[in-house]
C-alpha cells in the first residue's frame, strides 16, 4: 500500500511540475512575480505535498527562486545567466559537430529538416503557447547534435540547460526570432546533408551567437 501511495504522490508532483512550468512558459506566471504555495494549490487543485515537491524541482531547474518567508519568485534571466549559458554552448556544440560530423544520423537530419520546413511560416505570438512547437523543435535539434558525441556528461549538461533556455526564449526573444532561428536550423541541416562540415560548424556557431545577441539586446532594452 505504501508503494501505491508513493507512486501516486510522485505522479501528482509531476502533474504539478508540468502545470506550473506551462504557466511560466506561457507567461501566466510572469518573470519577477511572487506567489506562494497556497496560491499554487488553489490554482492547480492539488495538495500541499505535490506542490511543494514540484516547486523544489522547478527551483532546481532555475525556473523559480524560493525566498524563505517571502514566497516563490518566478525567475527572470539575468545578463550573466544568458552570457554563461551561451558561452558554454558556443564552446561545446560546434566542437561536437566538428568532431562527430560524419556520425550525424542523416535520416534524422532529413526528418528534422522536413519538420522545420513545415513550421517555417509559424508566427510566434507573445505567449509561449504559440511558440511551443518551435521551442520543442529547437530543443530536439540541439540535443540530438550533442547526443551524437555519445558522451553522457555532455548530454546531461545540455539537458540541464534546456528548461532555462526555454525561459530565455519566451522572455528575451522577439516573436520574429523564432522564424529566423528555424531557418538557421534548416541551413545547418542543409550543410550537414550536403556534406559540408566547415559550413555546418560555422553556421551553428553563428546561430548560437545570433540567439545570444537577440536575448542580450532584448534584456538591455526591455524592462519587466
């Protein structure tokens, strides 16, 4: 019986985590906003334990900050956060692609290009919900390239950045950036499929740098 209770608790905690994360990425909970566990329980219709466990997991992913006696703050990316994340990406991803270029699954590249082409005319509005398919494809693209190295630590590092990268995208990207980024992914895949390793690595480096500049410029010129 105890195992059944624990399993149900874990399931409810995951439900709470997913729902709170969705509210953050759709900006129903906005960067810098404070909320408490009781308010989250009321919003989600869940008990104290799953909500608390979800909040702890969200804090580990840096989507929220817990302030004792003050509440739960919805994270907003700082310039230092953005710099540090994109710095490690600019060092890691192009190097992996260069080293593993001929190990990239060409069928995956064809299939991914097809999916990206299907979304090339998508318009991402201000809400994270409308950008969700493009964000999901963005994550899949970069994670797969890093996974090509077959290095568990590199893959774990990239996955540990994913949720915060999502927060950066919905917080510090203009809607037009999603379509531009999508086209940049297609260009990289074209270079991979045409067996142009130097071009593919250069395009990937430029893509990461352009994404970084978009986020930095938006953060500098926009106040929450």
